[in-house]
C-alpha cells in the first residue's frame, strides 16, 4: 500500500535538505552558477519629451559595478537564481544573510494550466508554456502534492540562508497545499519563529454552492528568521466615521466648538475620558491578521492582465511591516512584478525573479512605466539541463542529450576517437549530381551555453579539417547570442546552416515515450533576426542625434512555438502581413561596449507615451546624446511577443 502524504513528508524534507546542502557546497566551487547581465535598463517611458540636458542626466545614471546596490530583475529558475545570489561573483558579493524580507507567491498546486494570451493586431493567440517555462505556468505536478513539496522545500531552505537574522518571510498560498507547506515551514524556520497566519479576504461573485461555502480567502504564512526579526506595527486610517463607530456602542457628542467626540469609560466606570473623533480617525486602527482587500479588477490602473497578479495594497502592508527603509526585498516568484513595483515606490531595494519570459517582460515594462531607478535585467542558463536531469536522471551527461538531438535530426554519431564530447554526427547520401553525394557534419551545441560566433567558427573549422573535410556543416543550438543573425551574415558561408532545437523537445520526448516515437516529427527551425535602416547620425555642437528605424523582423519558424494548429495559422498571417507587429519591446544603446547592453531608450507595446497604439511599438527612435569624436557603435535589441531576442550592432563613422 502506498504511503500517505504525511508518511512521505519526513523523507521529502530530508531529501530537500540534501539538495539544498549540495547547492550550498557548490557555491564555493569554480563551477558555481552565475548571473549574466542581459541589459542595464535606464527607464525612458516618454522619449518624445527628452531634451539634451535630460538625456545627459540619464546617461550619468548608467549603472557602474562600483555602485553600492543595483536592483535586479532575473530571468530563470529561482533555485539557480538563489544559488547565484548566495555565491556572489566578481561584481557583487554574496547576499547570504543580507535580505531583509522575502515575499513569495508560488504556484498553489491548483492543477491549473496557465496559458499566455498574446494579442496582436486583429488576432489573439493562446500560447502553451514550453518545457523551460512549465514550472512558471503549469501548476500541475507529476506526483501530485508530494512532488510539489519536493520542489518547494529546497527553495525555502535557500531562502532562509539569504535572510538576515532580522529578516522575515511571507509565503502566500491557499487551501490547496497551504497546510502541508506550513509543516515544511515549521521544519525549515522553526515553530518558534512562526508569527502569523494572515487571512487575505477578498470579494467575489455570489454563487449557489451545492456542498460547501464559497472560498474567498488566501493564506499568508509569516515567519521571522530569529526572535530579533524586524517588525513595525502600524495602523491604517478608517474609511469613514461610520466605520469607526460601527463596532462601538458609543454615543457621539458635539462640544461647543463643533468638534465631535465619544466618551471612553476608565477606572471601572469611575472616570470618563473625552476621545475626539478626528484624533481617532487620524490615529487609525491597528491592523490585525484578517486583511479585507479586494482583488484587482482588470480595468484597474495597476492591472497588468496577469492571471495571478496581487494588489499593491496587499504588498504595501507586508513591506511596511517587515522591511526597514532602504532595506532589501526579494520575490522569487515575481509574476506581474507587484513586489518590485511597490518596493521601488516605498524606497526599498529589490530583487525579483521569474522563470516565465512573459512575466519578465511584464515586469520590465511595468518598472519602466513607473520610471524606476536603473536596474539590471539578468539571466541564468541551464534550463534544458534541468529538464534533461528530470527525464534522464540527475547523473546524465551533456553528451547523452546531444546524442538524442543528433538522432532526432537524422544524424549518425561520429566515432568516439574524433567525437569525445559525443556532440558530432554525420549525414551522407544527398545527391549533388550524377554519381556525386554530399557529406554533412552536424554539431549539437550544449544547452547550458549561448551559441554564437565562437561555436560557428569552430564548426566551420571542423567541417574543413575533421576526417578529411565535409561538404557542409549544420549547427543545432538551444540558446543563442542575440547577435547571432549578424554573426551568420558576417561569416557569409553558404556551407553553414544554423538551426534551432525545439525548446519543448524534452517535454515532447517525455509525453511521446522516447526517441523512436518522436523521430520524424521534430522540426529544427530557422533563426529569428532583425534588420534596420542605416542609422542617421547628426552632430550639433555638444550633442548629436541618432535616428534609428526598424526595417524588418523575421520570427523563427512558427513550428518552434508551442501553439496549436489554429493559433499557428493566425500567427503565420501576422508574419506575412505585418512582421514588426511581433515586436514586444525594443531598446537602443548608443555607446555599446560589446559586453553590457545599456538601454537609454525603450519602447514597448502598451506604452502610449510615444504613440497612441497599444498593440504596436513605434518603429523609429530618436536618441540624443553627447557628441563623440570618431566612430560610434550602436546596438539595437528587440524582444518579440514570445520572448525571443535579436539584435543589430552598427558602427557609425564620425558625423
């Protein structure tokens, strides 16, 4: 008879501790997880009102690694993000014991499958999550609640390591799994550090229920790291005089000056004290553990149309109570970005992470919208590796995955003596003409790196020299440098082909039951790329103006996006008619150093400060900056509605 969940729980917690301990040991090694800066964002919501002085002030706000702190938006698995934050790097010290407050709103084990709705001009698409984003969107767990608890336990342990001794954690759940997670929290933080079970009560629809009362609340578990955790009680103003008097059987009086008051009986009824109404209303009511705050209406100003978005007022209470001014707040299930947005408004530093590309895009846009201070957009890799570990076992090798990819592409592996990494294959037999055939070398790149210029040059060298040479080489990649399109153009090699491995390959393998059942059904698609018109550069005294115009955007093959057939046809129609409508966000760095992209100009769908069209970006940027003698390197980067990136780097001669 299988064990009950309560019987499994001790093993789940023990295994979670072992996993967390292994990660903590790994942060000291040279192979520790690190964060890559994808973009330094200098918010510029309304580029139309930028003058040169403003532009120079914003340029001066460029983020330097010498700064004491820079807020961070991190794309990636929060387990890996926390490992990187604990490890630190050459630019940022370890944050172990440095975080003042953690709020998380993780999946609820609700068995819901959250899908991303993408609205394009004249059409709405529904995108299913890819394998690397399943955790972010599909709240369904292979072994039910046991696998959910196995997921969250090591993460809670790492969160405790990040918290300062004066820190606190708030874990937001509901009836699905909250009572089980409470047991895990008691184990990780200690029952003595439990502070509150907060009830968030919200309004809802009146329904007639057959066998239960209507469910209208979530639960938030509040723990301190230690007995000395920071907490600042506070009061909130009464909504009205009537609210104040509602629960008091007190008569309201008026004195000769017209001030209203009540009488409060003291000393066993021997003495009455005058309590002026305006003072009571100003002093407000102490907040208890039942919070009546409405959910967000889709028409509300703060709404981002994100399924699980939480109201700002809810997070404001948590931050005000448990994070000192200037303190550091972390949210490792960032979602729509409410925690970061509120922390920014309240003068707290912040870190937020999410595994979903749509969530990270929503957060980046939201923070630009509110003119946040400059922040970093960072990323970590290894998602395909983690998916492979889940399917092939924790001790799998990258070569195992490469062999699968090569087989599905139809390539046979090269002999071990010339193929030690097991990532090279061959295809032979394609006729060039009478009596002639071609030999194709195939390279399956690693999933934990970005395929770029170095990989392509190595592939070309292997094509020309390995085993006597080959007619052509095909490079299959998981993740690509944004400039890959320009790299391919610059190489100008007709015997080189670069293709994208489907991002949901591991998920499809798992569902189909193996390679044989999937063979012949996998399409390796072409890359997306961006083209722009020649950039105009004009100098006038101490300033110069750059005019950047988008020309075309080519999305990678629709087959590589997790859509059903009907949605794929809709997408193809948009691609054919208006390809630039696929761009969700684009930005310009007028002084690109080749390493870190610093965006000083941005536009994105939904930003109506630059135009009145919420479904399209503007296609021209006018960037004003200080005059620079000699050449200038400009980088233009776009992100499409599915989260894929592309960029163009243009070197301009002196004006």
